[in-house]
C-alpha cells in the first residue's frame, strides 16, 4: 500500500476495537513513520520508492511477515471468540495490582 492509503485505512477503522476498556486512538504521521521504519529494519516489510515524480513509497509485507501473520491468525480468532475470558482475566489482574500496591 502507499503510505497515505495505509494511514487512511488505519484511520478509517471503527473506533471500537472490541477489547474491553480500549478505544481506538487516531494514528498520527510520526508514530506510523517510526513504526514503518522499525518494521523495515526488522525485515517484516519492504519499502519501494518511486524514482519518478510524483515520488511516493509503497510498503508490502515480507515473506517472513506473511508467515508470521498466518501463524498469528488462529490466536487472534481465539481471542475474539473468548473476549469474555480475556476480560475477566484482565479484571482479576487489575484487582490484584490494586491490592499489591
């Protein structure tokens, strides 16, 4: 995806993340730039820059990132299926954190 398309796509996501107590925060340019640079340095994405005007960059997942995404998809599906369990575990952890202070 081109950078602006990627940013617009992230910003267009529904504000409800589906996780209890979590709300979507609008992503700004700077954090996205830093994240993309780190992912590129970690060889999880590749960046292609046009050599002709107008200059723009496109990003794509590396083969390793595609493999990682395929491996993580079942975990994400499990978490979506068991949101009540995740919520209760978080509540217990927060309750314990409050008593241990």
